[in-house]
C-alpha cells in the first residue's frame, strides 16, 4: 500500500488566511515543507481520504485525475474535510464523460449532507453516499477492508477514523480525534499489526499548555504510540507519522522535525509519499 499526503494542515492551512503569527510569517519566509494545505490523503492512487476545499488544487498539483477516483472516505462533516460545494460539481451538466458514480463513505451527519447533495435533480446519479457505522467493517472497491473507529471529536459531526487494509498491509488514518476513546481501543485490539499509523497532531509540540480533547499534540501522539506498542499493534517496523497541524500549535515543519526525529516519528508534509 502507498499513501500520499496531499495536504497536512488543520482547517486554516499554514500559513493561515490573513494571519501574521510567528509560525505563519516564518512559514511564508521559509516556504517548502513549511507550507501546508488542508489535510487529505490518497491510497494507491485510487482511494481518497477526505474531500476538502483543496481537493481540486491537489489533483492539479499532484497529477491525479479526479475523473478516475471512484471512492472517498470521509472522517467527519466539518467543511475542511467535507466540502459539499465541490461534491455538487460532479453534477452531470458540469462533469462530462464520466459514466459512473463516485462513492462517498461517511457516518451519519456526513452521510446525510452528502445524500442531500446527491438527490438534487441536476446530479443524475453522479454521487452515491454510503452510511458507515463505527465498528462495522466494509469493503471498498473489492479490495480494501475498511474499519471505521469512533473518534473523540465534535459529536455532531459523526466523527470516525479509519483502519484500512489491503494485500496483507494495514494503515491507520486517525484524524480528527483526541486520545482514542476506549471503544476504539477495544476494536483496535482485534485489528492486529499496523504497517503505518498517521496520528492527529493539531497542537504540534503542545508547548502552549492547551489541554487537547478533540485533537492531539505530539505528547498525546507518543502516548497513543506507547499504548499501541503495549498491545502489539505497532513495533519498530511500523512507520509512525504525525499529521494535521495548526499554526496555533506554535511550530513550523522544521521545528517539528527536530523533536520528532528523537522519537523515530515522521513529520508529514504536503506531497509526502510512503509505501509499506
């Protein structure tokens, strides 16, 4: 399995719109990996995770054809993960030459929002919503086994994160969530070994003293990794990634790397590709 991190920021992006905080000013000056678009990933060039406002730009920047994408997993219904206006653009009178529907998989609130779009008279069956429930595995594209796990995030957005397995490999994509709820840990125990885990690190190094509940910082990520190690879910062969950063966390990419390297953790950046 190959995962490409198309975007790696929280909702505001880095630098954020109109912001002149230290991180945003420094990121503008340094450029490169310090510049982040909203979080999104692509598995094997065919399974999209999230459909955010940067999706079209990501397809241009990284050269993948959205007309060839048939499946998209949604973690929750916040607009930086589920951008409904662009789902509407799959409408038959706008999107020509595509003879099949794109399937979106989301828990209740996201599903309801996608379904509303899909039923608009001009859509013509271009979009198919699928309701997912935490703890109930399903198959995507005849090859990916996907297990939604309950996330610790805003409850009204029906948040989940995903265990995705294919060909004997398994990836955990855990955004947006705080420290995993116990129900998620119980489900994870039955999943077995992960080849890659990507963990929410919105709070960056966590030096601001903020107590994170709906997101995590680097310290909480290390706590999650430690517990996963104790359960045999990850080991020294597992690629451990932190992702989904906010400028409010207080560190640039360069500053995050200096600390993460000490713990054998990869700091994601836009365009990072990892094969396991």
